[in-house]
């Protein structure tokens, strides 16, 4: 939009858009003109023009494949989708009681969660700047509820510090901020920082640090009612007699520094994690189900692709029954959108170009594990007043995330008892599921003493053992060298999926890559 | 608890509690023993012992009166409640479409909100450390949903800075934190801060500031992918070709300081506002309704108390019909719990002691106004990607709060279009409701250009004009001098309400004050 308006006044353009498309489009355009960051998502895709009976074969019914199938079908294409699993969604996957999951290596788990409880094995959050995902949720009527990323009452835990005792986030956060504010305010006040600041700014900086750090009139961060309002009280203010609050002790900056609990103070504040951030009510796969309702008839399930053959005029794919059949079937189409993860695609026979093959073979997939633990009661709420949010730990479980739904409910609840990646996750990958759960319990009880008493059952997903992805997400080693090649149409095939995006691992990346691919495909088809 | 266990080991006590009362009690006790801040709320009150037919007159059916009524009734007391309004709840009050509200001065408003929309005229949030409120919600089955206090995509607005253009919270927050971290990190690195830090701590402090402030290897906060991950991108990363994110420009520390937008960076982080924080699904008065279901039969509605007379043996209250009748009725009981706000009580004939009268007359009530605005569509979500949360402004509206419910819904939505107190609220008190709404629109459209196009209807509550409270909450001028006297039993009357607490304005204060009052009353009754 911005590029094309140089000949008009900004207001003129806005008025024009306002008249043509209604108020919402106008304000969205305002956002695009510098009033806010721009997005790759421009609203529902419009594929105008006749596809002339063109057929498209889509490999994979994860969110990228589903998006391509839905939008190409709506635009009049003949669409066929091959999906390895018995249902759509791919990594947009929720495990519920009564289901079974068999991982690579044969270990089979029965999910025993109580009705209503679940584990989002893959993506579990929708940031508010993931406009495409949000828009599809709106279109499908998928209800969203806030995901609590940052809970000031959750813990920061270092097994080697504070005697291994977890510390409340609010205490570390207030005390760290207060004490660094004190150091800077005093340095500025004592004119130790010659140079970078005007006198006026220096005075304002001190004033701002007093507010930001909750400093007293001597620019000190001290035990007081004022600081207890942020870090919590030793005794909370109450009602009636003897109800005055008692201020709490401060944790020294040295203890915080040595305990390294500052490491996760801003973890929840990246734009992909900061509030507002959502989860679908009932589980992430509500999104997959929304898509699936629209395109179910186009999908061939339980189809394990074993060969992809492109030519200048079309693409064919050969598949077998993913439950173990050997009978081969081959389907073909004018074009192909391939969303099969490169981790899997690199093991499939294909005739892609040398450049594309290099790209496919150059993307290792990240290791990640999740452990869902069901407990008999929500002790984190009842005993510890933690409602949603995440506790961080230096142990191999990395974090514990409390459910952002059904607050105050009396029945069993499911925690995310481990969500590890990289090195921490490898030790989980190598061992059976029940041992992974044991590890999650072992480290989790360092934070919550109730773990053993209250534990009921658990399930775990080690992403390197997930048969249809062999990893969590594409972790480009040399994106500069290969990414653009991976985006190119290779004979008649375009790649899509989170790995074909700069939003790796996110559903938004998968959807945006698919929209970008079909937009390019459609241009070629309608130009021909 | 802590005081009584000196003779036992801590583990011994915990085991004893665990055996006697089950796991939940044990962990709650752990919290009380220093593993977390202690609360005035010890769980559901237990009034053991025979009240011997004692009768209690409760004046006011707000949350304090309702709590006292419910618990005294459950304990076997004869309870009668006089309530000025036609329903219970007091300031726990939600306005919905179809209702009318007539304020002091006679101005009558019809609420025209669409079904499902509402304005919480009084309290609108439940902090997660307000254990008593949460516990009653649990008991009554009141469903809670997260209230979004801090939304990084909401605005900070100073009409005199940045050309009056609102700034995204995330940008100011990341840039302020980054640049103060840079100043301190460099000062420490260059050893300008002699004294307070050991070398080891100094090195750790620099390392921590690099992480906390998102500084580069030169300890500088610069335009980069790294900083854009926190403050937002100029162009967001996307999928397919041309999908790389473009980093955004930084706002200089000087501009932030001069614009004073640092003032509201930590407003959402006090323990009464930090996440987790809740609202009842459907409106705050779901709590009042929960109580009311239990004690409805004990309440005389539309009863305006005009006289309270205590003696050494009992208390009587005289009331008239609050809709304008003159016929006086008098009821009496052995004891009285008076929850009438001091602003009103000071105008009622009574024979309380001199000390109590001084206390009653010494508590001015805070001025506060709220304006609820219904718009035809949720433009803050659709155009600006703001889902819940609060924008702060230096204009008289003080803030705009976006609804923390029904995200992505397509119908009309209600904003809190002004929530002012103190000086800013006085100009609203003096003018008719429709002019207050006009002010809210005038200042609101400085932040949201869509205001005039999308506005549908509004309602406003100026708390100094609310007939049954004459103010928002008790603002003690000299709590030191009078609070303890106000808590004392005056002949046979005990005061309760948020004003008889150190949690002024909060529902938790009202409930805790009532629990404290009836506990003391019960001791006297059972000891007699």
C-alpha cells in the first residue's frame, strides 16, 4: 500500500479506502501506513481470476496444507490432500483421555486424563500479533481465552541457589528492578555518568527511576509498604483489628545475581509471548478441526507418501497405507504444495532439483519434549495461589506451566510438567515415556512438594520420535544460503510449512507460508 | 501458627497437620510458615459454639453485610438485613442493557448496551491474593476469567508528547528498560560505580543487564532483530518469499523521559494488579448474586435507615421506604453489624459514642467516575490488535480499558472509556451524564480515531452521586487516630466494610472486615 500512494496525500488515500471498503479496511490501512508495525498478513486472501480447472496436490494436512487446501478449493481449484495421519492438524495436536499415541520406536502410551483435561503436544499459544491464526479462528468461530504466560506469583527456581527453594517471580522482579534503579539513580544523581545526558534529562531520569524502581526519597530501594506493594507483603493487609500489612524483606542484589534468577525475568515479554496471548478453549486442535470441517472431503487420510515425481507439466505422488500396507497408489495433479517437514521429506524418494535437495537436506529439526502431568487436585491454585502462568527452573524440565483455564475448579488438573528443547531434551528422547515422566516428577517436586502425593497420570511427547515430523521444527543452519531456493517453485512444486517462514515453529509461519505459496501459484496459473 | 510451634520441629508440626486435616491444610500451613506471604484469610470461617438464639441486625447488603449475614446465619444466629436498594451487592454492581439508574440530583440514565455487554460500575478486578473473594467464588461456583491488566499492545498516551500520538506500551517499555540498562551496564563496566559491588557481582550485573535490557556485545541498546523481538518489528517476519522481519527504530531515552510515558510502566505490576488477576464471567455482580442466593430471605430491600439507636442490651434501627415513603418501621436485635458507608452514616441519626462519631465523621469518601461506552464493533481488536488490557493517558479520562472477554466476537463491545479519580474526576461529577460521555469521547478519540464513527451508546457512574454510598471508598485522613476506634464494638454495634480495612476500595477488604467483626462478635456471644 505504502509504495503506491506517493502521488496522493495520505488523507486522500484513506478517504478513498474508507469509501470503497468500509471503516475497518480504512483503519487497517492506517496501521499499514506507519501507525503500527506491518504484518505479512493482509486479511483473508483473495484469489481472483479463473483457475481454469487446474488441479493441485497438497502433501500434508497440517495448518499449511489445510490453509492451502481451503483457499485453493474456495478459489475453484481441484484439490487433493494426502495426509499421513488419521486426522488433520499435524503439529496442531491435542492429546485427551482415551486416546493412544505410539511414537517412533514403538512405545505406546494411553492417555488417561480426566474428561476436559488435555495436553497441547505442539503449539500451545497464539500471540496477538499472529494475525493470520487469529483471523482463521474468527472465521471458524474458534473461541479463544487468555493464555497466562507471565504470572507474578509463579516461581523462578535455581536448584543451586537459595537452598534450592523456588522464589516468587514478583519478588525477584521487584527487587532486581528496584536495586538496579537505585544504582543508576544514585550514579546519575552523583554525576558519575558524565556525558550522555543533559541536566534536564538527568533530572527526569532520576525521577523516572524513583517511580520505576520504587525508590524512597534517598533513592534507595528499601523494605517498606511501598516496595511490598510490588513484591508482596510479609503479612498482607486485612480487615478489622490488627489488619495492617507488614512489609517483607528484600532479597539482596548479590543473591539475585549469584542465583541467576534474573535470567527469566523478561522471557515472557517478547512479542511472541507478551500479553495479550491466547489459547483456544478446549485445546489447540480446535483450529485444526475448524479447517477440517471445511476440507475433510478433500483429504485422503493414512496416506504415507513414499515418492514424489515432478515434471514440467505436473507432479505425481505415490503413497502407501501409513498403518503398514504395501499396496502403492499414485495420484497426480498440475501442481503440488508440499508441506512435508524436510526431516521427513529428505527420506522420501523425489526428483527435486539439486538446489532444492540441498535445501531439504540442510535443515535439521529441533529436539523438544513435553510432559503432561495430571494431578488429583489443583494444588498450585489451592495451596500456592498460582492461577496459570509459568515457573522457570534450571533443571532439565525447564519449566512448569499451569493451566490457563477452569480456574478454581475442584477436579484433577493437568500441568505441563516439562517443556525442554536442545540439550536438556536429548536425555528425555533416549528413554521410555514412563522414565521421562519420572524425571518430570523428580525435578517438579523440587518446586512443588505436593507432586508425589497428588500425581495421577501422565503422557509425554518427544518430538524427535513423532513419526510424522521427526522433530519439533525446522532449525535452519544456513538460512541465507538455502531459504530462497526452498521457496522457489521446483518444476511444479512449491514448499510450505513453518520451515518456509521466518516464524519457525509457529502456526502463523505455517499459514503465512501457505498463503504466500498459493498466491504465487495462482499468479502463474491465471497468467498462463 | 508460627507463634505456637516453638516447641516442635517444623516437620513435626507439618506431619501433625497433615494427618489431622488432609493435604490441602498442610500445604496451606506451609505457606503460613514462611514459604509465602501470610494472609488475613484463613479459609472458611468456623463459628463453633452455640449462639444461644442471639439476634443480629445487619445494616447494608453489600459484600460485608452479605458475608456477615451468610456466616452468622450458618452459625445459628437470627439474622435480619436492611438494604437501601432493591437488590444486594452494594458497590459490587454491574450495569446491563434494559436497566435504569438514577443518581443523586435526579439524572436518570437508561442503559442501552447490547445483551451480554456490561459495565462493572464499582470493583472490576479480583487479584489472585484476594483469597477471601476467590474462596467465596469457589463456594458459589462463580466462574472467573483472566482480567487483562497489562497488554503490551495497548497505548501510553501523553497529549503533550509525541505530537499527541499514543505509543505502544511494548515500545516504551522495551526502550526505557533497554536504555537504562545500557547506562548502568556501561557505568559498571567502566568502573564508575566504585563501592557498592564486588568484582564478581559487578561482572554478573553486567551480564544480567545484557539479558534484561537486550544489549549487544558493546552493551548498547540498538535497532536490531534482537530488540525488535521485544518492542515489535517495522515489518513482521512472515512466510514464503520476502518474509524476513525488518527491525524497528528505537525511541530515544530523552523522548521517553520528556514525554513522561515511563509513569505507567509499572502501574499494572502492584500485587493488586499483577497477573493472575480475574473478573467473574458475565459481570462482577455474579459474586453478589452468589451471596444473595443464600441469604435472600433474610434481607429487607428498599429500606432506608434513618436512625440507629444502641444500648447496653441491644440495637434498634428505624427505616423508611427508600423509594420515598414516610412510614417508619423499627427493628431491633441483640447486636448490630453496621456496614453503611461512613459518608452516609454520618448523615444518619445515631447515638454512637463520641470516639466512634469522630471516626465516622473523619473519613471523606473518594471521588471517582466511570464511563462505559458501547461501540458498534470491536475496532480495538479488529484494527489495532488490542485484546483486553488498559491504555493510559494524561487526559481526564485517565485510562481506556478494553473488555477481557468475548475476544474476536463480531458484535458491539463495551469499553471502559474513563476511570478517573481525585481531581480529574471532579469535573465529571459536576455535569450531566451525557456531557460526561461527551468528554470521554472527546479525549478517547485522541487515542482511537474510530471513536465517533463507531460510538453507539454509553452510561456513566459518578460515585459521589451514587445515592447509597456518596463516594467511591473511604479515604482515611488520619487512620492512625481513628481506625482502631472504628473497629471497637460500640455498645452492641460493630462496623464492617472496605473502610474498616487496610484494603480500601477492594471487595477483599469488605469481606475480611466482616469476617473479623463476626469472629469477635461470636467470641463475645459464646463467652457470655
